C-alpha cells in the first residue's frame, strides 16, 4: 500500500455551506482515493452522528448557524475526538488559530493548493490511526446509545446479558413480538449487523465509561 494512502475504513467528513466549494472538494478527495461524506452545515453533520464513521473532519471555520469553532466545542463535549482541519477565508486566520489552540491539527487558507490540503489530510488521518481507532469508535458507539429510547435500552441490556427474547419480554412485561420490534430498532440505531456486533459495541461503551 502506498504510504500516502488513507487508513482503511477512515472517512473524511467535509463540512461547508458553499455548495460549489463542497462539491469541488468532495470531487478532489474522492478522485484522490479518500472516502468522503459531505455536509451542508455543522448542524447537518451533528444530526448524522448516530451513523458517523471514524476518520477526520474538514470544516469551514465561518458558517451560518454553527461555525467551525462551535462545532469543535460540541464534539469535545460529546468526547468525539476526530482530527480536524479548518478551512479559512482571508481575515479569518485569528479564528483558525483559536481552533488550533483548541485542538485542530491544521488550517488551510483560501484559495489553497490542492496538494497542500491533501498533505494536511494525510497527516490528519495518520494521526487518527495513531491516536486510536478503537477510542473513537467507542465514543461513536456511546453517541448511538444515547439515541435509544429507555425501553430500547432495557431490551439492549437484556440482550447483552444473554437473555432470549421471551425472557426479556417476561422481565419487562411485554409481548415477545414487541421485544422483536424494539430489538430491530436497536440494531438499526446502533448500526449493528449482527447480535454479536451489538454486544461488542455495548461492552466497548461500558469500557469507555469506566475508563
């Protein structure tokens, strides 16, 4: 594998409210071999956290609604520590420096050379690989857990304990069919392809909480 290839499974999350810039950058990243997901705003990105794949973030520092700094603060609150590259326009360098002090790994000024951005991105993904795919995945799992309803969480607890649907139904005073529905919803919200994967996710989140 070439040394400049992106780490396996890592996704570049591109956030920019300018349609033309976002599409152009997404095309550049995709044709350079990166897996990329694009978002029209920081709010749209946060709304997609339940299905967020580990990787890194490229975001414009100045956006309507929620700017790059506010997004950075929110992710820290959620303990989602994906490497972040800030894109800044002329005159916004002080904001970018503030973002760097808060943990962003680099900032790129517009207009920028494509290779400059790609080089910064490779460094970000390399850092992501070194700082721990497992830790970031655990934080994302915790975010997904927070999307479960109280009843879905109870069903999940029963599954993690190794109980069959009928036992969970009896313990919760539900019908087995209702438990099946909750179980299916849990699988969807947790992005789990199998029961074993669901249990692994739940145990990983418990380890994170205890650390």
